[in-house]
C-alpha cells in the first residue's frame, strides 16, 4: 500500500530526471511555463513591495508633520488660529501610559508672513515644546541642525523647509522678520538653525518650526496653554482603534463650564492623501490577478503538452490497471516541480530587483507628484510567503481541470499513439 501511494511521485521523479538529461519535445514549453511563473511572481513581489513601501513612506511623512492623533479644543476651527487648551488636563497622564502610545507632545500654531528685502511669503509658525520628538525631522535635515527647547528659556532659532529657503533666498544662519496680522500687529525676528526637506510640497511651503514660547506670547496665552497635543502610536494599522481608545479616556463633557476637546487623526485631517493611497490597492490587485491568469494559462499549456508527450506511457499504465487519479497525480507532481522552479527564479528576480532599488534608488520619481524622490521598497517576509504559497495553490487548482484529460485517454489507442 505504501509503495502504491508513492508510485505517482516515483514515476514523476523519473520523468523529471529523464527530461533534464535528454532531449524532449515538451522542454521548450516547460521553459516558457517556468519563465511565465517567474516573471509573474517577480512582478507581483515588486508591485506589493512598492505599494506597501509607498504607503509607509507617505504615512510617515504626513504623520511626521502632524502626528497620528491630535487633541484640540472643541472650539478650534479649520483655520490656523486655534483656541487654547491647558497642559494640565487630568486625562493626559492616563493617555501617556496607554499601551500602544509612543509619544505625547504639545504644539502651538500661528499664521504669519515672512518678509525679506525682496520677497514676502505667508507661512504657518508651529511651536514645539521640550517634549518634542525630533527623530523624524533629523532624518529630513539637508543643512544645519535642529534647535533645543527648554521650559525655562526661549530661543529665536527656527527650522524651515528647503522649499521656503529657496523661495525666500535664505540659508542656514540667516535671520528674517516675521509679521503677524493681529491687534496690535506684531513682528518677531528669527534665525535659521536648520533646513529640512520632506518632498511633501503642500507642507514644506508653509511650515516653520519654532519654540512654543513665541506662540504663547503672540497669542497672549498662559504658560500652561497650547493649541493641542500630538500623539504618536506604535502601530499605524491600529489608528482607528487607538483614536477611539483616546476618546474613551477623555469621555464626553456636556457641562458648558467644562473644557470640551475633540480628537482627530491623520486620516481624518488629510482624507484626500489616504484615499489616493487606498486607490493604489486596486491597481496591485489587478496586477496580481493578471499575473496569475498568465502564469495559469502557461502552466495549462505546459501540462497538456506533458500529457500528450506521454500518451503512450499512460496507455501502458492504464492497461496494467493504474487508476486515473494516480495518473493525474503523476502529472500534477511534475507541474508542481515546474511551478516550484518558476517560483524560485521569480523570487530571485523580484527580491533582487527590489534590493537594487532599495540600495541605489535607481528609479526616481517627481516629488511634486509623488511626494518622494525615488520608488520606495518595503520587503516584508509575510507578504513573500503569502505570494509564493498563494501562487502555488492557485495554479495547482487551475491545473486540476486539464489534468482530467488523463481519464479520457483510451488504453488501446494510447498504446498505438506515436
């Protein structure tokens, strides 16, 4: 019984060995089938790694500017003039200690106008405190350094974008005047300590980062008042869950005398960017389906050729009493070998090209359209495993249909088949 169960595998191995060692009519067809699977898998690997890399890069950039979650005064509108809230709210320590929360930091914003001798530009001054996490902007700096913020004294240093520096003809170390339209009008002088570039043009052309003490003085706020809190989380996939968790901690305040706050997240603030990113998922699904169809048809033709080539052998085995299911297994084992070979070369090609792009940034992009300078790559082991396993399983399922051809072969005619 054990020998009978292994018979399909044994015969398939002999046929594979025979095909490798000698000339075979089906050999060119097999090469085409293997190449089809390899190219298809390579394209799928690149499509998935580029899409996930693209979404990851854009999400990190957008969140780097405004965090994953924000807590604001309920009365704040969509303008850059926000109503303040206190830093001493009772629920803030609880939020800082929540599982999944990476960082909680204060911020303040104020709209203003930069005026130089030759140029004028409207910008948004974003004030940050001593608790600010500079890790993202340090990775984006193209010149100079970030500035230090303390609770006891203020600094006039700021960082601006390369876009703004170019527009206003400013460099690191230069000073400029910033005017604020209020009653009475005010002016502040700042010195550039660093220049950053994120390639997010709609952010780069308006944001200037400063010490939050300036925002408080300009707005006439107390030392414990800010525009709001920025919250960073560990897992972006849990954004909606963590947003709701923060809301649950804050609770609902109906008393008019109590401060009411609202909680928003990066997806709610910039829906157009994330809708655009989600639309890319459809493109990748279409690519994967097309590649599987092409690889499947290549393997169908390959399997039919394998069966026709061994019609004589099938007739002899049938005459000896071999069941159709065993004969089908023989050819499915051979097809499995060809698929595995195609997957091997597909992985080598796809992962190899991904590593080349990852290390060299060979294929560049227009930052004004795509927000990044080169095609991003995110190689994920789980995605690779799922692509390989899915491709193998789907193509084998497709091949069950042409494998039924074995049952239609008559032993008498097959033995005489030449």
